[in-house]
C-alpha cells in the first residue's frame, strides 16, 4: 500500500487521495470516452473530452457529497477532520480520539451527503432530456452527471451495504445505527 497523497486543506478539511483512486479515475475517464464515443458516435476528440470531463465531474461531486457530511457533522458538534479518496469513492475522516457517539448522531451525519447529489440529479433531468438527443460531449456530460448524482451518489448511497471494517456506505451506517437504537429502546 502506498501512502495517501495530500491534496491540501480545504474548508477546514484535509483531503487525501490514494494512488489506486487516481488510477481508477484515469481508467474511468478512458472507459467513459469509449462508451460515450460509441453510444453517441462522437469524434475521438469529443469522446476523450466527454470521458475526461465525466471523471472530473465524478471527483467534484464526490467532494460535494462529503461537504454535505461535514456540514451535518459540524452542526452536530462532532466535526470531520478530512476526506480520503480511496477509489471512485471516498470516506469521511473523523478525529481518532472521538468518543463513542449515540447512534442518532451517526445517522444524522450519514444523512448529510446524499441529498445534495439527489438534488443535482433531479435539477439536471430537464436539461438531460433536452440535450441528450442533440448529442455531443455536452449531451453526454449532462445526462451522465444527472445519472451519477441521482442514481449513484444520491439514491445509491442509501443502499444498506455494511461490511464492517471493509466497506460501509451511508445506508449501511443508517440501518446499523437504527437497529442499535431499537435494541437500546427495547
Ligand atoms: Zn455519504
């Protein structure tokens, strides 16, 4: 495992990225260039542009998602200290000495991110319907941005996937903490 690469401190959060994440974004840019090029019969230049812009958009929207978590965490008085990009996704970094928190706090922090992407996805639906038929890199980028935000970073984040210590997404955290609350309340 290589050491995380420091991307600097932004909005009070320390951003890092792994080598694997950089490779994932580059591979995704190429894969999306191929898909968009074949699907919309784009020129090679337009396809490469569509792929590159898609990967940049995915990275930026992932950070917007995490900004939502950090906003919620700050409001609850248990702030994040950073964001680590480990693949096409990232996780929130909390202080190592953070005391055990009530499940309700974990749930409210976990709910802080998805709605931003869902909102972006929904707002882009009309533009996608208008621009997709016109094709080109812009048609691709608008529709793909709507899909990625709405279906993956928005609704997808709420899937109850929870493999402790390996891979947990927001929906998994919410379900686990909700069960914990029910158990305590019972
Ligand atoms: Zn999240």
